[in-house]
């Protein structure tokens, strides 16, 4: 044992440290991208099969081992098929910012407060709304489906967009780089079969977008008369204006703001 440790220490090069750090960085960033998505469940399943593969060899379960060995022969193709959406999202994420996650510099305190103020007012008046805040993953495809605005974020403007008589109320507002990029945007619905049956189209769209991207969505339910946060396919409990502001600020990593509370998120399946 001592000789093994000695050989490792004497044979260790500075290049090896860089190699280890690079692998650790890739694994960490991959985990951060997949965290909170259904891909994590599939990764867990593959890891379980991997453990079972070695156990079947150890306990001489030849038939099981043969089946798993042939399964893992096609692992590369299986990964591409199972994780095609997540791989596409990860490549887009890395292409936009290869090494570090940029802070939401332009999503300042005023923007967060205006969004929270509008959401709580709409909840009080039982007006449905979807307000999306872009983060690392670009949302241009969804912005292009709506009416371009490029307007400052103001609670009055957000409120007026979602008035039922507005021609663009039946869709989502997307905020990009501190401005309202577009309104009336169409979002993808979740494909999760275990979603709460009580959730309507607005809930399903909020969950669907946050499953596929790292965006955060403010969901206002006209039926419940409440405002929620949706992130990584999970919906928070009902939030007050202060709770919504603080939770948004924590998620968006705004400094010197939002340290008081954070949204409690629950799974999309209730």
C-alpha cells in the first residue's frame, strides 16, 4: 500500500493536476446543466445498470451479465437517443459561455421589483400571466414567436399586456437582458406524464420551458389568484410580493438583494 502511494506521488506531474481539474470542471458543469431535469433520473438508471453489470460478473450471473454487456456495447448510441434534447441544450449553453456562468448583470433590483409588483397585482385581480426571464440559455426561438417590444420593464406595462382585452395577452412575456423582448410568445408544453391533472395549459407551458432551458418563469394563476415561481420544472408555493422579489434575486444571483427568502419549489407532479 505504501509503495503504491509512493509511486503515485513520485509519478504525479503538473499536467495530471490540470487533467483532473478539467475533468472535474466538465463533470460539474454537466451536473449543473442537468440538475433538476428528467435527464438526472435517466443518468441514475444507467448508473444502476452499471453497478448491476459488475455485480452480475462478481456473482457469476452469466445470462444477466451477457445481456448487460451487449447493452453497454451500444451505450454511445443509447446516450445520443435518450439525451438528444439535453445534449443540444448543453452544447448551446457551452457555446454561449464555455467556462463560467455570467451573472444577470442587467437584471437589477428595479426589474425584479417591477416584475414582482405586476405579478402580485395580477394575482389579486385574477388575471393569468406568464413572465419568462432568460438566463444562460438563449430563448430567441421563443421570442420570435411573439410580438417584439424591446421595452423597459415596468409593472404597468406588464399588467396592460395581460389584460384579457389585449391582443397579446394569450402568451408569455420574455425578458432578455433587462428588457421586455417580446410578448404573446408560445412556449413548449411539458411532456411529463406525471404532472398534476389540475394544472392547466399555462402551468404546463411554464414547466415545459423550464425543463428544456435554465429560464425562470413567473406564473400567475387566475383560478388560484396566486403568483408562483417555476424553475427546472418545479413550481413554488404561493408567494407574496416580497417573497417573489427575494426569491427572484436569489435565483438570478443579484448582489446585496434577495437574501431574505427563497422560493420553496415542489415537483411538477405535485
